[in-house]
């Protein structure tokens, strides 16, 4: 088997290396998700009779807020190019009560899968769709009346005696050159039926007349509308749905956040807790593997990967009902972040916070430089505020940075061409009073 670096066949080491570009530390969690992702690829390469027997190894990530649980799952989904949905366990209610039932997460996942496959297939027919859209646009631009010349302030005149082909060729050249972009044309467009869903559309198409309305739009906008319409015509929706359901069933990922908020065992004194144990019981068949009815058809969840996460400060994973515990065999504890981690988070990742602020201010022609000593001071203050108030992990860096650069961000439009250097002294001056005053830091940082 070849070990190419296509998204579906990345080795665990390559997956960890990709995650390292965006997430600092948490090596154990990265290894666990990398192995789980690689196991999807391994399963696809098994003989068919064994393939269906291999269940995904679901993961629980345990760690305080702001240490990278959600970010690991988010980056993993982009890496896998798989249908991925992030949901909060706490927003679901037990079946029979008002609120969202747990099956809606699979319906959302299927919807994402359909959109993903549809987007890929539309990209394959893009060139043909653009050609057909161009032909339709020329039909709209070229009047049908034989003796009527085509006139526009933005065009060279086309004589009435010119053949239709010559006129079309001339128009096509001007259309491609962008000379017609500002001209207004009328296009027919559907009135929101596609948003109502494929099956409802099919059911109502025989009863209701197709609602279309003519809109006058710029040629540049009309081209986009027509390209979308033509691409949609060229894509077989039945094939899209079939592919999407296969992809969701075999490589879908559900990230179940805040699982600890529904972790609570039934007590003899109070009876079952509607919002906790009831949700766990409803989650169980979906995680175990069941058939969920969606508007695109039945989707089986036997091989969907579930990654759960929670702080588990009060409740513990052992407080989950035993059946659900057994469905999450891999437990990974994420370490709280240290001062050194904060320094790395500020400077190392591709989306590092310092880089974000430097680039944002560059749009105002302001050059911002943060000295290494300033970065260390920011990390130190963030660490102390986390210790003295609530520990919100790396998210504290956002509040500290925003407060630090508040004046610069406000005055930046009036400082074009200016170079600003931030040192440790500036950081302490801006933030010292706030983090020393406990009550004030609770509200501001």
C-alpha cells in the first residue's frame, strides 16, 4: 500500500506534524486522534467481510477550558476532509421534551456531507458550466429582433447588417474582456425553492407552479448566478446523495463538546435527571450504531467517529452511564498550559496571536513590533490572572492582548507609516494596575 500524503492516507506522524503547526503541546491528545484517523484509512483497506466488524475507537478528551480540545478536533476535520460537525451535548434534551433531539446531529452531519460532495462535483463541471452560462448570457444580451442593432455606451456599435454569428463573437470577446460587467440584464431565478430541501421540492413540484421572478442585475452578477444554475443542472443529485451518505457513514466525525455537563448519575432521592441521564440514554444508540432517518434517506452511525470533550471539573467520566463509558474506550487527559506554552502560543503557530495583530495593523500602514521580552511579560500576566481568577487557558491571551493594544488599535488610522515597538515596560505600564487589583481583573481581564 502506498503511503502518499493525500488527506485519507496521512500517517499518524504526518497528522501530528500538521496539528503541531496550529496547536501548541498536547502531544497525547494529538497522538490519540492521529491513530483514530489513520484507523479509518486502515479499515477502508480491509477485506469487505472484516470491514464492517471494525468499530471506531471513540475518544474522550478531558481537560480544562482553553487548552486546545476544540481546536484539535477542528483542525483534524480539515485534515481529514471528512464531514465534521461540532455540537454541544448540553443543548440536547431527552426525547419527549421541548428542544433538540440527539438525532439532529446526524441530520446536520448528513447535510454537511451533501454540501461537501455537491461542491466537489460542481467544481468538476465548472468549466462546462461557465461555457454554458456564457452562452445564456449572450442570449440575454443579444436582442432577437432582426433589424435592431445592439447598442451600449460601453460597447463598440455592432451594425444592423452584421450576421448573428459575427455579433455573438464580438459580444463574447467584449464579455470576456469585462467591458460588459456594468451593463444591466434581466435573469430568471428561482424563489428560494432550493432552500426548502430536495425532497420537499420534488413533492411540491407537481402541485405548485415553479415560482420564478425576473431580476435586473449587473452582467458580472448575472454570470455568477447562471454559472451556479448551470453547474447545478450538470450535477446528478441522486449521485451526490449516494456519495454523501457513504462518506458520512464511513468517515463522518462528530465532536461532542461539553459532555461533562450531561454527566450525572440517577440518585434514589431525586430520580432521573431529564437534562442529563436522559440525554445520555438517547446518545447511547447513536454512538453504538443505529439508523437515523434524514431527508436524504437512512444514515447508519456504526462507523461514525465520536470525539467527546469536557472539563470534567465536577463530574467525572465515571459519572457517565456505564454503557456510554464503554463506547468511549480512549481517554486522553490534556495538560493545563504553562507560561512557556503561552509564549509559544503567542509566537509559533501559523495563526499565532502576535502575527494576527501585526498583520491587522499592517492594513493601516502601521508597523508593529513586539520584542521577545514583551511576549514573555504578556504570558506572565496571563498566567497570573488565570491563577488568581478563573483559569480559561489560552483564551486569556486574547483578553490581555486586546487590552494591551486597545489605544494603538483605536489610533492606528491616524498613524500611517509609523513604526511602534512594544517592550516589557510598555506591557507592565498598560496592564500592571489591572492584574494587581484582583477585583478589577475579574471584570476587565
